[in-house]
C-alpha cells in the first residue's frame, strides 16, 4: 500500500493491487473516502468520490479539504500512479506542510 502524500493528518495512498480508473484513497482519523480522477484531454474534468465498504467516510468538511488537495495535486497523483502501476517503480511519500489556499466559490 504505497503512501503517496501526508497533509495535515490526511494520508493519501494507493492499494498495491488497485485498478482503474485512477483514484486515490484519503484517510483521516480512521475515516476514508476514495477520489476518482476523470481525465479528459490531459486535464481534470471531474473528481468523483466513493466510499469503501466497512469504513466510515470522511466528514463533509474533510471531504472538501481532501478534494481541494486532490484537485491541486492531480498531475502529481497521476504521475505517481503511472510510476507505480505502469512502470512498476517505487513511489515516495511527499509530506505537504503548507496549506492549500481555499477556492472561492
């Protein structure tokens, strides 16, 4: 289970036997939500969330923060996915220590 990011208590990771579509698991305090990256023409078209059976999902405010993280780092997440699942190479965990600026809605 390669851990790819740590961010203010969140851990983002892949399962070593994961499958497409490209997605990342986000865990915080025992809760977990999965975010699928829908890519069109090399850009992030949509982020879909789904839940892992048997685990409590992230709380709404946690999901919002996790989605912002995933959408900010989606190109890096894809690069780590390709490196691990396609190229069969090790990926390192990156610890992010600066908060992401919230998007204005």
